[in-house]
C-alpha cells in the first residue's frame, strides 16, 4: 500500500548527497530535512522531492525511495482511549 501521496510533506530518514538545484555545487541534505513530493514514479518505487527555503526558492530536487522518507501528518489521527 502506497502511503506517500503527491504533495505530501516528507522528512528524510538519512543524509542525502545531491547537487544544489540549478548549480553544480554538491550539498548534503541532512536527516530530518523536510520536503514536498512533486512526482511519484513506478507506483511508489521512487519519489521526486522538492526542498525549498522559507522564501519558496527551490534549492534541491531529488529522486528518492520510500525507504529514505517518512511522511509527515498534520491531522489528528483517530485515537483509541485506553482505560
């Protein structure tokens, strides 16, 4: 079951070495860095994730696997009350 959907907010589960968007500079995206899913490949085998600064400027666009990501949820989950 594919839990990561288009436009979901994700966080990295590991450091990722990549190139800065539109340059040749090598950067490291640290574990915990937050991004947005902008494309899904092969029914969830891989995801294109955009990383942007506070001004909305993209600084990295990276293809990642589901093992490298965790989906962040902002909605309150259905809770079970335990007595």
